[in-house]
C-alpha cells in the first residue's frame, strides 16, 4: 500500500504540544547562528580579534554543525532520537554559559566549536521526530512549515535578541539566552515525546564522519585565506584536501551496504533539488544579515536595539511566508514556488547593488522583507521534500542532510560573501598617514576595528578615518551583492531543472 493509500492518522493535542517543545531547540540553534551578528562590534572592541578570527567566531559554529549533522543524525537513529535531543540540550546549555564569559577570542572560538558539537545532536533529532509524530502528510507539512518558519525566523530573530540584550547587558549575554530555551525542553520532552530509532541501524561510521569534516573544514578555511591573503600554497593545499576527502567520502559511502547517508538519494530530483534550495536559501539570508547588521550599526550609527527593530518587518514576513506557502502548494508545483523564492532573493540583492552608496535604511528594510518572503516559502517546501522522500527509518540521516544544507549555507553565506566583503573593504579603505602602524592595521582589518580606532583619535583625524572606512564597507556591500545576484541566478536555473516535474 502506498503512502497516498494509507488511512489518515490525525495527530492529537499531545503531538502538537510536542511540536511546541521541538521548536525550542530549533529556535535556539538558529538564533545562535546569527545572534553574534549584532554582538560582533562589541566583541571586536573587547576582545580585538583579527579579521580572520572574527570570521571564525561567526563561522566555526555552523561549520562544526554542518560537518557533524549527518553523523549525529545517524547516531540518533541508532541510540534514540529523543535521547540525542536531551544529551545535546544539556551540553549546549553548559557550554553556552562558558562562552558567555570568554576572556579572549581563542576561548570564544573553542566554545563555539563545542556549541556546534552539541547543536549537531539537537537539530537532526527535532526534524526526524516530527516524521514520527505526524504520520499524515498534510499535517506533517503544516508541522514542518511551522518548524521551518521557526528555523528561518530564528536566524532573523537572532539579531533582534542580540540588539535587545546588548542595549542593556554585555556581549556575553547573547549566549545565556540558551538557558530559558533548554530548561523547558529538558523537562517536557520526556513527557510528550516517545523515543524513536531505526530498528535495523547500520554501523556508526567514524571514518565517514572524519572524511566529512576534512571535506568541509578546509574548504571554508581556504575561502577565508583567499580573501585575506590571496592565492598561495596554503589555500590551494586546503582545496586539494577538500577535493580528495570529498571523493573518498562519497566512494566510502557508495561501497557500504548500509551507509550512514545513502548517496543514491541524490539521484532523486526531489531530494537533491530540495537540498540545493535549502542551502542557497540560507546562504542568501545569512550573507545579507552579515553585512546588514554591521551597516546599520557601524555605518548608519543605529543602536543595537534600533538596528534590530529595523529587521522586525522582515522577520514577520519570513514567518508569514513559511506558513502561507502550505495551502499554495496544492495549486502550484513546489519547484516553481521554490525557484520563485530564490528569485525574490535575487531581486533583494539586486536592489541593494543598484542602490549602491545611496541605499537608505528603508531600502535595506524593504530588501530584507523581499528576501524574507522568498526564504520563508523555500525553506518550508525544501525541508518537507527532503524528509518525505526517504523511508521513515532513515529520517534521522535525512534530517541530518537537511540541517547540513542549512548549516553549510550559513557557513558559505558568511564565509564567501563575508570574505568578498572583507577583501573589497581592505582594497578600498584609505588609511590616513598620521595613524600608527598598529592603528592602521586594526582599521584595515575590519570596519569594527576602524570605528574603535577612530574613537581614540583627534576629532578631525577620526572623522576622516570613519568616512573612508564606511565608504569602503558600503563599496564592498555593492560588490558582494552583485556576486550574490549571480549565484542566485545559477541556483534558480538548477532548481527549475531538478524540480520541474516534482508534484506535491
């Protein structure tokens, strides 16, 4: 009997309450992806990280998540998805407290690594448990829509949460927000959610997990080095490691009878296309947030709270679009809707690129709303297709793929677009000759460093440095936006080709 012929199994109130509980770690992990966007200027002032350290502070968390999600999803299939959820929640809470009181950049980067490890335990469990909680396709799609809306909105809410906290507290407070999310999870998850696992799990493949780490990590680091130091032996060597590890990773999985990730799934258009849309959607969201939050604070001069308020309309649009696409998919093919979402992202970046240095706060708000409408709809449908394509007993591994696409998109959004922005900023800024070597180096590293140096200089010299730094940053935004437009155009084409025949 096929899935469409099975009798409808309607979810009870308990299942919907369980969804509320599963939304807690979903919101938390996605908020943690972007909450540092607003805290970066404060962290730059207090810890004075280099440009590459600043990017690692942001990127190491989603990078570790991306590298471990499939493996942790596979482990959850074996030992129990609820158990993994509770272990991840406990560890995430403890490390969040340690991150809040980091005395230097190195400590904070290490803490973010461990947050990524425990976060990787949380995320596949939430989506795969939804598969076991909601057996009816229509109800599951609504549940995934709520979950995806929370995931996307959480990424956008992160700066809002950060803005509110930084208005009254120090930057470390953005990590302590994990506590009120995790305590209810640890209390209510055992009461509302039954344990589920794969009855016939394959072996826990440590070798494949190691290879996945060596595939993703060097690639992102190479991008950062290319942006800060240009072409050299190190980035080329890192890319070689990435390619070789990726080849061995795929060959190892294909050779196994019961791999942790069935690579044959990527031959299914609805699966591979949905994974692509998931990745690119988050790429565009996180890439925009990376420079938008800095522009509003360090160029426009808004306080963290007011800058966060400027993003609120876009957050609302993300949520509404994620929920609104559920009934719409009954009349329009998912592939067209997802390609349309990517098109909105293209238009948002295009409007920023065309406005150039004349872009106003209002134009940025409108662009974020347009992008949010596309991201909200595309994320809901892509996650639904990913989790619905695979057998129920492999839900954890499929969820890991979905989350990996999300986190890899988050890494690449900040690493690729952030590195392009950094390179453009460095090549465009004009450092006044009167600055000391140390101040000139700090100002050339990041916009936050330039603002900090300017605050210590005589008024005229400080104003000259600020004007040059802000112009260089906005020039970098234009360059970055045009690159994003090109990437979105390629993604739209691929999505239309791979998803053209997929039906709801």
